[in-house]
C-alpha cells in the first residue's frame, strides 16, 4: 500500500513507489482522510483537543482539532477537521506540522523552500493525474502589516481533494507578540473543507 508515502515526505529519501491517484491511500501519523478519530483517541481526548482557530468561519460546519505528542514519528502536531456533530469523528482533512529547529532537517525558512520543491517534484512523478499549481506566495491574514507570508504548492486530485505543501514565514513581531513559529506543513483536504477555510 501507498500509506507510507506521507511519512516518506518528511524523511526526503524517496524509494520507487507505485503511482496512485486516491488521496485516501495516504496517512499522516497513521491517520487518513475517511478514518474515524475514535480509532486513535477516546472521545474525551478528542474533545479536549478542539481548537477555536477558525471561529470566524461559518458556524456549525466543521470542528477543528490539534494533537501533539511524543508518540508522533515525524510531526510536532497533527491538525484534523471533522464535520460538526459527526459522532464518528470522520476525518475530512488532516495536516502534519513540523517546526524548524537547530537539530532538525529544516533549520529555517530557506531549508523549507528547498524541501518543499523537492517534495513537489516527487509528488509530480508519483501522481500523474493531478493538477499542480504554485508555488504561490500569500500574505497571512493574521498579520495586518503584510510582513508574514506562507508559500503553497497545490496538487488537485480528480476526486475533489488536494494536497498542499506549505512553508510559513512569520514576521519577527508575530513570532514575539503572537507566539507564532515558522514551520512546514503538508495538508490533505476535501474541496469542501478548503472552501470553508478560505
């Protein structure tokens, strides 16, 4: 199976893999789109990890969760979205987040850009039936000065899902005052979730 692909993304040492076109074949820290969060956490833990980062978006569409822990193999955090009031907590979108660090493969934003392009090239080879867009540089809406950016590369699948590879470059003010950190993220989501987030 191809479920090890997104784990390989963070090692940056690709092996010969079979081509595939279904985003649901891949996982982040063992979790895939379509899985139930209840397969990984009990309901009490799930509810403790709800985050309010998207409260300005349309209400009662999705719930957002952020999970962190020493048990993760590749990522510092995993963000998950489920439909509101879905008692099965079926994963509609999932993102792996990795912060930069002196002892990590990605030490700064420039390292992130290099790795982002390398990963995008590998995805292009593996997914021949996807449409690529980017890199696209965006200003982050949390920073009204326009000094914080994120750079995305998108891969669109025919079944209304996409993979986004991102490098987040926060301004020094946002890092100091907003307690935000530069980071790498890889994001799998449905088009519906993407519209809600945007």
